[in-house]
């Protein structure tokens, strides 16, 4: 198999690319496992290579689009910018109920006035659910690097910071719960993101990470080209249980729970990508989308069975910031005490 970039036409110039090693190990001995294209949004004619780290098993895009290409690979039609009932109908209603139940399960141990941060919040879908189904005293905030997404969330009345969790002016040791739902797969350096989250958490606070799972049947069936979890070229780092646990441990977090969760999305898009790649009729392709209740329903049942066997399409990690850390010591210092202690690069 030839692992190279496909030529681009004049009306779809090649993307600027950046090379990266494994974000967990820092090594560059990855082996190619897949090559694919942007089957969903057709933002370029480039082909993209997914590598698997020989040390930790992380699957990552290398090379990936450069940061300067973010506006191109996330076009205005990107679903996270407009995931609402008007555009997605029944799928939106069903997903809203499912996600609300999941979100509330993450909040069971919170008090009446916790501070919650949603990282990579998009248009504020999860924050809106927490606002609707959560308690009145919850202080809800989001952070996202997309101006379009932030504006949409602010228009909905949400408190959103523009930027990344590393760059935004957010207070340390302040948050009871930080959510990273469908976020870590989109960033170049998930380790830096988790370390920043740990810095912002109160001692004893929790972070929840939900991301695609590479240890699945759909990955085994479609993983050489069409797997929906690749989301070429927008998913840059993809995990299994082992690599996700390592990610949390590198950030100094204590893993309390690591399991799988069901989702039909990767199944639906795996089939769709194969159909698109084979130039199937549009009417058939459209039977497999986030607007197709039949295909979503069928694959929800299938992935529900697999999830019961510990092989669900998503990974769900809950990790805690230790109560006795250098960050906590810094927060408790009196003005006359000595210089602050450095933790994870933060003073």
C-alpha cells in the first residue's frame, strides 16, 4: 500500500501539515494502520495517515493539519456548530435525553453550588443540558477555541471563554468538575490539556473524559480506511483503555473509573464513509447520517450489546485530583510563606 498524500485540484489546495510524535511517549516509531480522506466535509483532497505507537498503542494522525488550517477543516457547516433540534430532529431529541442522563451521573457527588467547566464546549450543547436539568446553584462555564462556536454558545446565554484551556485566563484550584467530552481526540497535545485541567481543578475535584475507543469491533472492521472514529482530518489522537489511563496518570490524576459507553455514531459513519468512497448513490449515503433514525437505532442496539461486553464505541474516564498536591499547598499558603511550588509547568 502506498502511504502518500493524494494530489489536490486547483480548487482544493493541499492543507499545510505538521508532523508530530506520539503525544504520550514522545517517540516516532509509529506504524501506519490506515489511510483515508475527509469523507464527511470534503475540506481537501489530501489523504491522511493514522499511525499506531509501538510503545503505548495510541493511534494518531501524522502528519496532521497545521493549526493555521483549523478554520478550513472545521467549516461553518460542521455539525458541532449547529447541533440543534431544527437541524437534527429526532436524533437531537434522543441524544439530548441520553446525554442529560450521562451528565447528571457525573454530577452526583457535587454539592449545591459547584463550579463546572466544559472544555471544547462547541455551541454549548452539554452546558445547555446541565442548565436545564441541573440545580439552580450550579455555575456553568465553557471554553472553546472556535469563534463561531463561542458566539453560538454566547447567543444562547452561556458563559463561554474564547481560547484553549491552556491559554484562557482561568483560575487555578477553582473547579469541582471539568468535562472533556469529545475533546481530547481533536487536540495536538492531550497531555497538556489534561495537565491544565488538573491545575484548574480543586483538590479532590474530578475530570471526566469521553472519547472514541479504538479497541472495538467497528475499528477492527473498518480501521484500515473508513472507520468513523478517524473523522479525517479532525481527530488527531485516539485511545484505548491503556493509553487513556496513561494520559490521566501523566497529568497527575488518580483514575477512579474507566469503562466504555455505547454510541452508534462511529458505526453509522463507518458505513457512510465506505459508501462515499465507493461513489454510492446519494440517496443511499444519506441513509447513514446523524439525521437517520433507522441506522442510528440499529447501531444503538448493536453497540449496546457490545458495551455490555466492555467493547462499547466510546471510552469514559473519571479521574480525581489528589487532595494533597503542590497546587493545593500553593492555594493554602499565607502571604509570608516562601516561593510557590511548581506543578506541571505552572507556578
